[in-house]
C-alpha cells in the first residue's frame, strides 16, 4: 500500500511549520524525519493522522485523498506510536494492546475472542507475551515502548507513524526497538519515524527528510542527506561521520558531534 505526500505544507493557524514536502512511501520502506526541536516533525505526523488539516497539498493512500476520511476508517490504515509516556491509569498490558483493536470493534461492542487472539499474537511476535497481565505503569521504559508497538501491530494497519520511538530509552532498549522497526518493515509495513539520532537513519536503511529552520527540507537516502555539512546546517554543531566495516563487509556509520573547547 502506497502513501503519497504531495506538496504538503502543515502547521497551526494557517502558519506553516513545514513546507512543500513531497515523497512516496511504499510497503516495507522506512522514512526518518530529522531536525532540531520545534521545526514541525510532530506536526507533520499529526497532519498525516488527520488531527490537523493541511495548509496546502494532499496526503493520499492508494491514490485517495484522506482529508475527508472518518477517523475510524483512517485508523484501519494508519497506526500511531506517540512519544514515550506513562498512562495515568493502571491498565494491564492486555488492555493497552486491545485498544489497538478499536478500529475493528463496533462503537458499543466488547472485544471478541478474535480481538484477544490478535492482541496476544502481537505480544508474542515481540517476545513480550509474558507481560500480558502486568500493569502497564509498572513496566520499564523499554517494556512500555514494546507494548505500544504491540498495540500498533494489533491494529493491523499498513502504515505506522512513530514519534521518537527510542526517546528516554537506554542504549540496549534503543537497539531492541530499532531491531523491531526493521523487522516490521520486513513484513511489508510502511514506517515514518521521527528521531534525534542521525545514526538511526543508517541503521534502518531509511529515506530521510532533514528539516532545517531556514532552508527547504532535504529529502533522499541516508548517505545522500546525512552528511557532515547537512547536519551542521540543521543543528548548528560540527559533526564527524565515521565509516567502518563489519567482518561480513557491511558498512556502518557513526555520527559524532564535535564539542567546542
């Protein structure tokens, strides 16, 4: 299933935060949005989700403009994982994951046995089925993020939007979440994610939208866009990008900010 972003400008009160974004995302592709705080990355996701109307341009799924789609219809196509947070209510993990089935359940209906099976399969796919009876608020940050991914999987969408999916996670949990993102893309899911870590674009073999405060967004593959000059222009700090090779010949990149003395 193809997602098309056509000359999209988005923002609040008709004041555009992001302008003239055009890209196509097919099955199994990952797009990373990079850029400093406040340039409109989350606003971009909210526009795709239908929470905000575009100022200009269109968002299309399979060639159809989604602007007039009911929210429940859109939820069958697009899933969303927000920035890490803790629910104020002590829901169980199973309750959280079942919320992903809302798009498939009638307004006055209860989750069916099929919905419970879908939720359990989502947890099992991520290797966290043992958490199903745990209280969500008592989990670690990495576990909570995995539960949110399971909720999105249970939604059975074709497109997944992720807002800083590794924020506040330790080094190991960041790696685990990125591995799951790659695994989901390998199943044919289209993924758009925001991140503050340029390294993630290489680890996910992603298309990149690099947003600067003054210049037009730069769009292309990671090796084209995530360069020392472009990162310096976006973030205002000098960056060194090192390249090295694994034993199997795979090239890896690391982006290192250079601190002023």
